[in-house]
C-alpha cells in the first residue's frame, strides 16, 4: 500500500500528525474498496475516490478545530464536548448508512446488468 506523496503536507496543513493522516488514508482506501469492485481497484478513479475521501476527512478535522475556536468563552467545556459528540455520532451514522446503501445498491445493479446481458 502506497501513501500519497502529499500526505505529509496535507497532515501539516490540517494540523495533525503524519501517523493520524496515515490512519485517515487507510480508512479512505477501505471506503474506496467498499465502493469499487475488485476489477476496478487500482484504477485512476479508485485512487481519486480515496484521495477525495482523505481530503474530506482532513477538512472535517479542520472544521472541528475551527469550531472549537469559535465557541464563546462563557460556554462550559462539557457542553462543547457533548455537542461535538452529538455531531460526530450523527455524521458517523449517516456515513455508515451511506456506505451500506452504496454497497447494497451496487450488488443489485450488478445483478440487473448480468440479467440484461444474459
């Protein structure tokens, strides 16, 4: 598994370590593996999808850091942590259902194409 050459630059820009960026890259590749068939892997579209997923994850991290700076000083810390937990929980649940929907619809689309070809 190769890393993008700009991974260290992207991690510095997002304000995270290279190890965290590497973990995000591996997660992006796993998402791309769910989206693409084995025959479509290692194609330019596959790597573009993985890189787009990485950039999305890094942008979310950047927005989270920015969000913490925008909170007024009089708001208790526990309240910001609860709000962040809720936002992360909702976002993750939406992403999981998105991946489930994509994976299940791909199987149906493949079966439909095979039935039309036969």
